[in-house]
């Protein structure tokens, strides 16, 4: 896009129009806020599906391509995720019921732990922490009922997300051109920022999610082979833990291995330790291969972004939170660099002017010295000319002259 001759300014000379803009933007934000997490879901899905949209547009129109990809998103992404989460939630409730009903052989687990030299009173621990455990279980059950009772609102939100997805896929070029036009930032800085945000989105939405999904599925295969119960729940937990740096799949296979050893399955527990270590070590190779060796994220940005994003944006905050914090860091870095460059450019002309003045003074001094030298030479020439004239004038009066 060609550079714009005049950039919009944030200093308005029309207060009435500025007030109207502020009011309309504020009202629009109030309308969007109730469904902001669904709007973000639509944005994330659009980012993932844009390459497929560009490919399909070579054969069909943009509207048909967007409609096809919305259907794909429903059938391949949203419905499978909803089904897996429902199974994981049901298995979690079954585990809770087993703990409450005493179906787990706590005495056998305690005996196995005692043979290893550790004496643990699980029943006493349960009695000691019964109140917080009961509160947590009640909260889990209440959350499940809220999800069921809030299905109409969830369906409306998903409808919003699908419409946002369709609009972004079909009209992405026009929307991007409009954003560039109204943003009061130079075109080269816009391109730099967009490139940085694209790297952040790729690292968070595609790279981290792909790594977590691969590790979760791989560990799930091992759990199935070892006949571990509640596999779906453990796979979902592995996916969430794998998004966190320094935790990863360790957060699942370590306690599961301890459980297998405690219930009298030492070979299964040892096998899971070996297999889980391989799954966790794969992070070292998968992440550079899928994300690249980029410094877009560090551990602090990922951890704070994930947990803060969940609080602010809900489940989609797992992916958006790190992008928000990383984008803020990127924008501040660009601003600081531009401010430093501007201060340098302001100081440079003054230094250049001072250097020119010094050169002018040196040149003036040299000119003055040259002028003084020329005057001295002229005076010497005049004196010599005067002496010659005097000699010629006195020559005829010489008595020894032959004339």
C-alpha cells in the first residue's frame, strides 16, 4: 500500500465530532462486551482458517469458501471439542463420586505406600480437609448445572462466533485496509507491528496448541495401553498442563504413575514413567519445529497471559492472554525505539549546525590571515617600487655620469 501523505492526528479541532466518536465507540464496546469471548473465538478460528480460505478462493468465490469453512469449523473443530469436554466432565464427576462413596480402596493404597517406607493416613487427610473438598465438589457440580442451564446463552454466543468467523474470512482484506487507514501510525510501523502480532498469534494459537495436543494424544495412547481409568479426563488435563512452561505432561503422568504403583501395579507405573518422560522430552523438539526459535514469548508472559486471560476472557484466554501481553510488550518496544530515534534526529541537526559554525569560523580565520598576508605583500611591493623610482630620479644629477 502506498504511503499516505497525511496521517490522522489524535488532536481534534472539532470537539463535537470527537465527542460523538467517543460516545459511539463506548456504546459499541458495551454491546460487544457480553460476547467478547465468543468474538475472540471467531477471531482465533479465522486466523487458523485464513490459509484454507485463500486456497479455496482460487476455485470458488469468497462467500462460498467462507461458508464451507464455517461448516468445517462446526463439524471438525467445535463439535468434537464439545464432545470431548463433555466426556471429560463426566469422568471427572465419576472420580468425585468414587472418592465420596469410598469405591477407591484407600486402605490398600495406604498399605502399598507403607511397604515403600511412607506412612500416609489418607482417610485422616480426607477428614481434615473434608470441608474445602466438599466446597470444591459442590462448586464443580454447580458449574456443571450452570453450564447446562446456560446452554441457550452458549448457543447464542457460538452463533455470534460463527458470524464473526464468516465475516472475517469473507471480508478480511477490506477490514484490514480500513484498520490501516484509520490507525494514526506510519505504514512501515504498521507492517512491523502486524508482522510481530502474526508471530505472536502463530506461537500461541498454532504452535503451543499443536504441541499440547500432540503430547496429550501421545500420553493418552500410553494410558489406554496401560488400562488407566478416566483417560479422556487425563488427556484434557495433559493438554492444559502442556500449555504451561516448566509443567507440561509431568503434571499428569507423575501422579498417575504414583497411583499405579500404590495400587499394586509397579510395572505399569514404571512403564508410564519411562513413556511419560519421552512424551515430556518431545517438547524440546516439537516446539522449535512448530514455533521456531523465536523470542516472542518467555515463561512469565505465557504463565501470566494464560491465567490472566482465563480470568478476563474465559476459556479462549488460554490462547489470547499471552498474545495480549506479548503484543503490549511489542508495541512498547516499538514506541520506545521510535521515541529514541526522534530524539536523536532532533539532536543531530543542532550538532550539525554547531559543526558548520565551527567550520565557518575556521574558514573566516583563514581568510583573515590570507588577507593580512596579501596586504603585507602589497605594502612590500609598494615600498620596493618607491625605492626604484627614487633611484631613477636621482640618476641624471650624478657627476660621474657619462652624459
